[in-house]
C-alpha cells in the first residue's frame, strides 16, 4: 500500500473507531462486537507503524500509553476550577435556597440541575479546534498537573470532538475507577503481595498519577463530564441541562441520572432517589450536586472565595469513619469457618451506629497489620457488613496487642485447623459443634448421604430450634410422640419419618463417610477410601502419610481426614450412630486386578439401563476414576444417547469411545 492509500485508509479507520467508541461509551449502543473493533484497531496500529508520519495526536492508538515521564509538568487552567460548599442536612439546603432567592430577588421556585456527585478525581480537559490538547488535575484550582498522556488512555474520552464545538473549549469531569475494576485490581495486587488500595477513589488517583501511562492504561479508568470551563465564541447553551446535552453531542460521556427539578422539595426527592440507588451503581458516589440551572442566573449570583454561590454539594452520610478497635472475638459459621470480629468503640457510619466489624480472616489481619488498641478506619456500604479497612499506624499505642487465632473452637472446644496456604481456619468438630449442627444435619440427611426421606431443611430447623436434635445421632432417638407434637407435623408424617430413619440405618461405608461431612471428602473420595480400607476403623486410624498413598488422596484431603477423626467429639457421635443401628455390608477391598483399575473415564449422554449415579458406582466398583471432563489423561469416554461436547473432545484427542453394551459386558 502506498502512502496516499494508507492515509485514506487511516482516516477511514479513525472515523470508524471514533464512531464505534461514541456509540459504545456515550450512547450505550454498541454497533459492532468487540472483536471487530479490535480487528480495526490492530489494522490502524499496523498502518501507523508502517507510515509513522501519518500518526496524529487524535488517533485512537494514543490510548495504549506512551513512554514514561520524568515528572508531571505544572499547567494553569484558563478558567479556575472551583470547589463546592457542602451541605449535610435539609436545613442547610433550605438556607441555601433562601440565599439564592434573596440574591435573585425572586419568589418563584428555582429550577435546579441535579446530578450524582462522583467520588473520583476532578480533571480539566482543553480542546483546540476539536482536538484534545491537554488534560490537567484540579490542583489548587488555578494550577494543576499535566496528565494528558494518562487521560488519553481512558477509552470513554473523545480525543477528537464531533460537530459544532467551540474552537477553544475547557471541559470539566471526574475520573473514576468502576467498582468491579477496583476489586479486580486489589485482587491482583493481593495475589502478587503488592499494596492494595483503600477505596476506588484512591485507586483512581494513584492510577492517574503514574509517570508510566502504560500502567494507567491497564487500570481501566473511566470518566464522566459534567460542565465546561472557558470557551471561545458565543454562548452555546442557556442552562446547565443544555450544557450536558451539548457535551453528549460532542462525544463526551456525561454524568448519568442528571435532571432538572423544581425547588428544594424536588431536590430532596432526587436526593432520596439517588441515595437508594447508590449501592447498585457501578461507580462510587458520595452525594448529590444541585446547581441553579439557568446560566444567566448563575452569572448574577457569582462566587464567594473559591466556590460558586449557585451550586452546593449535598453529601451522603459518610461510609468511612475512624474509631478504636477494643477487642476481637471469633465467630463460627455453619461450615465451621472462623471469622474474626472487631469489637469497636461505637461510631456512626452511614447513619448507623457500628459497634462490630468483620476482619475477614487471619491473612487479612496480618496483611493489614491490625492490632487490638489500634485506631482503625471502618467502612460500611449499604447493607454490606461493616469492615475494618486499615489501621492508622501513626496512632498505634505502645499497648497495642497482636491478634492470635484461638487453638480451640469458642463454641464447642474442638481443635482449630488451618491448612497451610489457606486463609480460612475451621473448627474440626463438624458433628458436634453447635454452630455447625443445622448444616451438618441437613448434609447427613441428604439424598446422596444417608438419604432420609421426608427430613427437609425446614424440619431440620424445627428439630434443632425445639431442642429435640443437637447432633446427628439424636435423629435416631426421636419417637412418635415428639414428632407428632411438632408444628405442621401430623401423626402419619411423623410415622413416615421414623420409617425413613429406620430404613437409612442400612447404608454403605462410602455413603456414611460422605454423610459425616468431612471437608474435601465427597462421594468419589468416600468410595475410594471405602474400597481401599474396607473398614471405618482403619480409615480413622490412618496417618496423613498412609492416606496419601491412596489413589487421588492428596495432602490437604489427608489432613482434613486425620483432623476430623482426631477430634474426640466426632468419634463420640460416630460411636453413638453405630450403637443406634447404622451398619453397612462388608466392603470388598480394592484389588489391583479390577478390570478398570487405574483408568479414567468420562460419561456423556443418557443411558437406557443405568442412571448417571448408577453408572458412576459401577465404574468405580470396577476400579475406574470418573472424571467430569475429557483430557489426554482420559482412558475412554462412555457415550450414550444424545452425547454432548465431551464426545467431540474425545474425537479431537483420539480418545476411545465405548457404549453401554461395553459396560454391561464388563459387569457379567
């Protein structure tokens, strides 16, 4: 391609990509799939590399980041960036409205332009002849830092304006980090043992002030524009609402939910509506801004110091506050997980008095270096449980104490287990611990465990709440009179449950192992253990090293098993269950001569003579491991009617495919 053709193609690509970006970010109306945008973007990159003299500052490829800067230059805004006066109550808003009316000598209700107040970083954009020339932080309102290269990486921001714009134009907006991007960034930082950000605003500010714009480009920043500063030519709008409409036409993403309302009463309705939406928004907001909508009235009202008289920020109740961590308790969840809970000096956060906050787990405590006696930052967002964000190390007293994980469960006294490299510590008294009893009983009675028909979740709740059942063995001590007296339990239903309990006493060792609720011991592991050892007593006495010699038992599973059987409380409940009549036929120990020993099998489709569960049992009885996916390690795929993608994968990898008849022949 010659230079002339390249120039024509580059111009077409730039126009297409800008149009696609405008529809995607401003109109929320994607015109093409991301793959098509990416294809055109790569084509533009390729042409600009081949013809570097054709690369222009408004090219979409400017967003990918440039060479690192040594420092940020200082720049002066054409028109000062003013701050806003804050209001925290309805009384302050009424006083604000009265001042407006008095200055305008008006008795009419004022029309206010209302918009959410983004919790980000204020930026001033300078466009000349439609091209982005410079982007600067607010700074002191007069002078800010030149962050043009970083701001260019924000995909929602137009590098070139659309039609009918002033020759010189300053645009004001807020750079922010979406909530999900903030979570992803901190998750990555945590995984890499790097510093995490306290909140999305700090993350946005830190990302925008990177001297290497490639780092900024990787942070997924966004920007909403909400006003203009200096501009050339005649006035293009008579109201703030019209300014927002013009910004959108020029290609900017404008602040969502902005709208004009009548009077301060309208402002209060708007405030309550936005406050109710706060937690569901994809970005952080910390209040609402009210501006006199009429621009002529704005000019008549003027300014005080560095704030306009015609605008005010109505702040939401603070979501973060400072208090003192006085003590730490450990709560035990239904799965045995221990959660450290901070006991705090009471503090009002987002309109609610907070005395307790979660510390998540010991890893978080150690990472944040939080100690008893510390002055800490507490955050509460909506209905989310309050959390301790960080400790103020400069306020740490000499008496501050480290937080230690308890050695025994605060509920039942069983040992606490914390597997290496796992964040969560757990109580090992799964069959005995009161905190876990409902979850343990529901699991014990489930279809793939003891299969106690008629013992649903609601009945389990009722049995535990009335004190009839404290541990799983108590189920087999229930009588007709006790059950018949339960709410919504007729005598016939009670009798049916007793019969189901009696029937469940005849089970298998693998089902019983699964029913015990040992972490990591599912149906498959239960069968492997049963076939290898043949007796429950041998499993209970096995060491971690011995267990790891069993097929598919790794160090974590082995540790879970030994911890469970080392707990006297669990052994006591198991002994009681056996004495109450739970038994199983003698297990034929696994033989190395089994037909499918050491083979891995995947199942796909439906079968005429066996259910999926029966197929798994038959294959495992023959020594096979049943896998949920197909890989190079798969020995063969057992395919029935209407097979799925596993069959395609098997053919792709040249894995043998067998049918139901093959299995039946093995079972003869």
